[in-house]
C-alpha cells in the first residue's frame, strides 16, 4: 500500500467548494467498487422521474478521456503503472480533475441551468481518494486541494457504504479481472477515506446491503430536504387536486 510522505494526520478532508447558483440539483455518488453505486443511482433516477423530474446521469471520467492512450495504459494495470513509474500520479490526478471540470462546464452546467437533476457517479471525491493512496508531496497535495475548490459543491453527496467483505463477494460474483484482483486492504483504505470525505462535506452514508427500501428512505428524506423531490404532503395535494379535476 502506498502512502504520502506526510501521512493523513494534518489532512483537512473538507473541500472548499462553493454552492452553484443554478435551479437544478447536483447529486454526487461515491463509493468503492461493488458498493452499490449504480443501483442507488438507478433508484434515485426512477424516484425522480416518477415525480416528472428531468434527470441526467453522468459517470466520470469522460468517454473522451477513457479513449486516450494515457488512460488506457493506466487502466490496463493501474497499480503496476504507478509502481513502475510509467504514470505520474500527481499528473494523472490533475488530468482526471481537469476532465471532470470540462464535463461540468460543457455538459452538466446547461442541465443545472435548465432546472434538471444531475446525478454523477465518481465525482471529485473519487479522484481525491485515489490520489491520497499514491505517493505525493505536501506541495502536490496543496495543488490538488486548490484545484478541488473549483468544483461546485453538490446539493446532495451520497457515499454508498458497505462492509468491504460484502463488496468483495459482489466482485467475486461478477468474475473476470475484477474478481482476480481483489485487494481487501486497498478497498478498506478507500472506504475509510470516502467516509471521512462524506463526514466533512455534508455527505451521508447509505448502506446498500441492508435492503433497498431502508436505504432509499434515508436518501428520499435528504432529497426532499434540498427540494430535489417534492414532499409527500405536496405529493398528496397534487394527487387530490388531480382527482378533483376529474
């Protein structure tokens, strides 16, 4: 396991992001592999669409970045490419953050301006977690944190939280390369870092292994609180009004 030269003792997990000014809602979802992010996102999107809310989903990084030789080399053997020095982790982090900022500016912003709900898988926090697990200097970390301040703060930040053993079992069930490269220590470190980011950036941890109904109850409450979903009372009035119009 790689660590920074200074450890995490002096690390401020709160990122100095600013709230966006647009009428739409920005929802960020993070978590380790097989933590249930995709299922959670699908449930949120379905819930919103049932209320006639326009939803747009994004998964970072962009397809354009994934098609580059740099990313293909990294993705082919992520830890190996870093360990052998083929990929500079600081440089890669800046590329990944820049790609996310471009997508936010060129695609996401227009949806938020139009009042749509945007759900993003692997938002900023995923890049920060991966960066912290690579060797880096204090100066590099300051540069990354400064860049992070240019990201809009999500209206709702959800951390898909499951025991590492559950996520590992899910990966084994999937089979293939993911099942062959399970790293319990790495997964545990990632989960710990995600949990810290969620705690200090107005996020909520959502257990995806204890029943979908229970998980969505907490999510629904948060979405209603930020006006991303109408309250049940409001929904009841709408239904009653529709019946009266009949």
